[in-house]
C-alpha cells in the first residue's frame, strides 16, 4: 500500500478505536447525530451548517487529542505524579471549554429559530 493511503488507513483505525473505547467520544458522536437531526428539521442556512460542522469537527478532534494525551501520560508513568495529573487535567479542561462554547453557539443558532 502506498504510504499516502497508509496514513488514511491509520487515521481511520484511530477514529474507529476512539469510538470503540472512549465513552466521551461516543457521547460526542451521539450529540453530532442529535444536532444534525435538529438542524435538518430546523432548516439551518448554509452558513449555520458550516459553523455547526466546524464545531462537530473541533469537538471530535479535541476529544481524540485529549484521549491521546491521557494514554501517553499513562504510558510514561504509572505512578500518581502531580505533573502527569496536570497534563491530563489541562487536556480535559480544553475539551470542556470547547464543549461549553459549542453549546452556547448551538443555542445562539437554534433558539431564535425555535421561538
């Protein structure tokens, strides 16, 4: 297999592994499905869909990066170490910030259309 196509194989393998093993990633995928259905029934504009898609991609990607950081920290040290905990807390904090901002943006887009 050509190295270019191998990189796609590994990327899809990582996505599949993340969905199979990460509960939070599965919750984000479920949110993507629910928001997509709501968006179809709400008749979002092309611009609103672009914003929503950017949020979907950012959330899923950030959750996968968080999982990679957590696994890397766990691989490096099995002992409880303050710096290891900080690395994991920082990456999960980044996910939380993006999730909160995504939810706020979603409300800004959807609420005026519903009420």
